């Protein structure tokens, strides 16, 4: 009897953010549009919104790659896209004692996941990427600002490229340790850092 080939790696693309805080809804809107696209097999797209604890528990189901889509303030112009590779090998910071399940940052979710994996003997995703967008405003209000709304289709294309090839193209994303030089059309700096 011939052993069966291992299944293709599983990828979870999770949109996070609060749609009632303006541009914080970037991740939710981006995954809503991404879910309408034809994506590689074994890719799941979910709107997590503000349910960070739910995301940590869902990741216990076993994923090779996690792509978090979120509003990410890094000081660039609103609408600037970032691809940040989380250092999976770094020791996670412990979750806060009084954790607010509706205000969990990606770091908090990953720290909770590390705790859950240690307690259950499961493995966290091998690779964690954050596709972020510089917000213009995260004040109370529904709807994205014009620059962030304009960035959503670019983010969808960027995520599709990441899912197909594992990396954004060099033409779209300069390689850098921190987001410095930007390409005027794509505005997608790449950073390798802990989120």
C-alpha cells in the first residue's frame, strides 16, 4: 500500500478590526472582498473583527500560514500598505492578566495562541504575516477614509500574490528592515519585525 501524500498546507487569512472605528475596519473590508476571489486550495478567509480569542482558538485547528489583515500605524501616509513578517521564533510576551477579548492586538492573539499550544501540545502556524494599512482615522464612525478605501483593492491583489507565491513581487514591495523608501504606485514597504 502506497502512503498517501501529505495534504497541502492550510492557510488562514483573518481580517481583524472594528468597523465602528473608521479605518480600523480595513481588515474586515479587505477579507470581505478577498472572499469573493478564486484563491489557492486550502485557503480559508474569515472575518474575525474584534473576536481575537476566537481567532486564537481557531488556529488550534492547525494552519501552516496565518495572514492577519489589519489597520497598522507605522507613521507613513494613510493608505500605505505593509507586509510584516512576525518573528515566529521569538518568545511571545505573556497575555495581560485582564485581557479584553474585543481589543486584542495581533501580538496579544499570538501570545494567547502560544499559551494554548503549550497547554494542548499543538503547533502554531509556521509563518505569520501581517498585511497592514496605515489608517487616516480610527475615531468612532462607520466607513473607511478615502485613502484607506483606495488601498483595499491593492491589498486584495497583494494578499493574492502572497498566497500564490509566498512573497510580494519585488516591483511592488521594496525589501527593507523598516518601511522607508516607498514605491509611488504600490506603497507597500516590507518589514521583518515582531508585530
